[in-house]
């Protein structure tokens, strides 16, 4: 059961990264200035698991700011 839980956790992380990559691709298709954001998201996705919550909060805040501008 523990092994299955670890697998499920890794699968969830992979799906989250895939979703964020697709969101970045859609954003880039609409506005070239978001290229920097996409590169930032790619860099943050390479961080270790301990830093992921802070990276996710940063991306969420940046997304909110860009949506209001």
C-alpha cells in the first residue's frame, strides 16, 4: 500500500506539471510577452519537492497579476 501511495503521489506531480506546461503553451499562443513566464515555470518545475509549494504560490500570484493587466 505504501508503494502504491508513492506511485500515486508521483503520478499526481507528473499530471500537475503536464497541466502547467499546457497552460504555459496556451498563454504563449495568445501573448508573446509571456515567454518569460513560461521559462520561469519550467525552471520552477525543476525544483525539489520541498520547494514546490513556494514555487506554486509564486506562479499563482504571477498569473493573477497578469490576468488583471
